[in-house]
C-alpha cells in the first residue's frame, strides 16, 4: 500500500510539472522572471514588476483591490470570461498599501518586507527571526511563493499562511486556517473560518459582531456521529491532483470530476460561509462547483442576521426575509439582520401574546428547555422570562412535544420537514392587521449602481526629525538669509554713484572729482584771480555748498579752457608732477618748474625733491601703497641725511615689500 501511494504521488507531481502553459494571458510572456534576487524589490508603480511561474499558470505582484489600494497577491494569470482574475493568496489583505512609493523588498538577510509609501514601519513581513543569510523568492508551478536559502532550504512559503483558498497539494493544518473574504469585492477578512478544532476535527465557524459559533459538522450531534474521528496523531488535510480530499479526522470526499488529473482545482471558503471545491472550465473561462460542504445553504449560520429567516426558492436560490413587524437594519447587508418596529413591553405585565409560524425554526440560543410539555405551559415559560423573544414547539421522535424558549432569534430557516412551529412574542398593542400576518415578509437588497468607497483609516505622516537638527537647520536658513541680504546691500551701496562713494574716493586719493563745467561755474568763468605760479593761474572759487576753494588752471589747459574735461584725468596735480619728472630725463630741472615762483628760489633742491616725492607717495590712489605715520616720520628724518649724503636708500626702506623692488627710484614710479 505504501509503495502504491508513493507511486501515485510521484506520478501526479510529474503530471503537474509537465502541464503546458495553457493559461497564459496575451499580455504576459514566459520571459518574465519567476525569481526575485536578494536586495531586489517589486514596486507598486511599475506595472511590469511581478513574478510568473515557469508554466505561466500563476502570477505574483501588486493587485488593485480598490481606488489607490493594492495588496501583494498571487493569482491565476489568465483572466476569466468577465475579465476578472482569481486571487489565491494575499500578504496584506486587511491593510492595503498606497499606489505610490509602496514596494515589496527582499532583504539580504532573507526576509520579505512590504512597506506602505513612506511609513516608517512595514505593513507586512515574513518575520523569519533567525534568518541572517541571503535567500531568493521563487514563484513555482503549483502556485506556491517561497523563500529558498543558499542551502536550497525553504525558509518561508505562502502555502504556510493561506487566506481563503487552498490549491492542489496545499495542506490544511492546525496552524493554517482559512478565513473568508468580507464580500466579493472586499478582500479583507470576513466572518467565516475553516480550521482544525482542539478535538482534531475540521470545522466551519461563524464569528459575527454579536454572536459566534460552529455550525459544520452539526454541533447538535457528536463528531463520531458525523463520521469524524477525534483520534489523530497530526492535523492535516490535502486535495490531490485527482480530486480526492483526505483529512486526518477521517473526512474523505471526491470531486464530481475526480480522476481527471489535468483539471485545475481550488478549495475556497466563500463569502457565504460555505466550503467549496472549484474546477476551471478553460473553454468557457468559468469556475464550476464540483463539491460543497453544506448542500442546504440556509443552514450556514449568520447568513441572514438576527430576527430574519432564510429560505431556498427553486430557480432563484437563497432568500433572506425579516420576521413580521421587523425591518432591515442595513438595506445593503443582510448579515446585519432586522430590528423590531415596536417597543418591548415591561416584563410580567401580561401585555404580550404570540404569533404562530408553522415549519419555522431558529437554531440555538435557548433560554430554557422543557421536555414533554403542552403548548399552554410553553407559553407560560416564555412569558415568565423577560428576555424571551419566542419559542419553538417541536414534536420529538420519542412521541412528545418539547419547548425551546429562545432569548435570541438567529439562524432562522423554514423547512417542510420540520415537526415543529415557531411562536413569536409580540405586544398586544400591535394592530390587528399586523397580527393577521402569518407568513414571513420578504425584503430585497438594495444594490447600488456604484460601489461604496471605504476609506482606510490611515494617516501618512512625515518622519519626525531630531529637534537639534531642526534647530540647526532653522539657524542655517536664517543666517544664510541675513548673509544674502548683507551681500546684496553691499553691492547696492558700492555700485550706486552717490555722495558716499565720492567721499570714499576723496578719502582714498586726497582729491574730490570735479568736472570742468563745475569748476568753471564755481570760479565764475575763471574771473577772480588770486595768484600765479610756475604751473598756471590760481582762481577763487565758491561751490554750491558755500565752500571756498582755490582753483589752479594749468598753463597747458589755460589756452583752451572750453569743453567739459575731467580734472581727474587732465588736471590732477600728482599726474602733472610725474609727467614733469619723466620729461626731465633723470635731471632735477623739473623741481624748478613745479615749485611756486613766489618762493623765489629760496629752498634746498634735495630737500624739496624728497618732500615732493613723499607727497606723491601720500597721495597714491592705492591706499596700501601709502606710507604709515611711522614711515612718514622716517621719511622726514631722512631729509637731513639726504641733504648731507645724497643717498636714496630710504626709498627702499619705506616702499611696501610686496612691490618687490619693481620701481624707478629716480622717478618714484611703481611698475604694474
């Protein structure tokens, strides 16, 4: 037997691996990678970032589950007839990520991390604690997405954390329950769960906002009576390639297309709480149900909500209805149930009576059970319990009636095979017309043309910055702004032709710049002569600010005083003296020409030469070339030495060392 079982498993694996890629979409090619290398990532913004199984059957990537909402998922590559894809696994079904800047990264430590935009903490991770070595992410032909390390060991797999679907050969264990989706368009965790219970039995359970409980197998009978076994060394179940389901609790079944080893199947816990096996019709592009756990879908708990009943209508299927004098709470969701249209009366005031509904029952939630009793006594029991909503009066197989007083009316259903009736407690004040209603009133769901958008409660906050860093940045910005203002102000002041600029030039050069027209106007057209010298005539001038000055008109310019000539460029005394020195050719004849004739030749030529040269140094336009006060005193002291010895060593001592001797001591001209 063991060898035959091993042969069966090996043969089915060979058949699976040999399947041709019949489900490839026209938009996806086999050239797409099936492996993600360490340090790589898949981005939600790149529509080509996904992994394809080698046979092209499965795709892994970001799947849009809403407006700007994505989940990292695995789905069948080829779309169905309605252009939708069948999702078989999701990493973050309850926490979709943003459509911008979200990515799945494979760290070099071997862990997968899914980040939502710029959020500091990951939305989802494989959380492999002891993983420190690189691993690669692989999408294989069975639909399993797994991490494989350098030793070819699987350290994580999507088969180990299913959502609502099991694929062929994917095991169901005590640690891998299935949880349904909330609806056909809302992939978040729903209200139903398929799991191994603590008694080693596979069960279906409902977990609503107000009530919860198991409903398959029937909790009214034991596991042994349901054909299950509680004695098992391990808890596991698998659907093989031939359509045979085998479980450790002795649950065995075959799909309606069993023995077809080429069929593509999936097991899904649907949104209505039923556990089904589907086989793909590749020609029509639809999934066909080949097995389901509960044939009467009204026996699924929580499907119609509180104070409502479920019935199966041939040709239309299941229908939910509110019990009389009740109305739907939410017109778009039957699981919310119905609410009464009347106010409950005070307990024990004899103001209640009962409405009779034959062949109806509500499962569970008994406040009291009375065996072998009459209808009158059963009514007294319910009237004596304040929270009793009604009772089920049932004829037992043992030949007598029993009373089931209920404090909640949940999981109601109607069946012609029932041997009992339901009695609903209502106030006597209800109108006779309402009391005459002996059948349950049906209501229809209101389906909106446009699905309601559910906004996720998530804020995208910027990463908080260090306080000291923030203060330093603010200081830097303020300092930079002040520095920029100072630079702009400096350039504005220095470039603006103002009186301040003129005053600076006057302080730097010893002269203020005047135009020839200004001097002509100040001297009243050179009218009042106050003296004469060797270089020209001196006139009295008075400026607009009442300053009085002596204006000397040089001889070479006195012949043609007309025109607007610049005194700075054509009448500066220092330039005129230097020109005289150059014209003398190294002799001292220039001294007599520049000295005022009123002196009458009563001066020492050597001393006068030194004084003139010192004056020229002091009036140099380059302020750095002018002598300091101590150098000036030294120059004056040298005057006596020059008169005695006639040496010119003093010039070398007082001239700035940066000039590096580039001057003619006889002319006292500094070269460029």
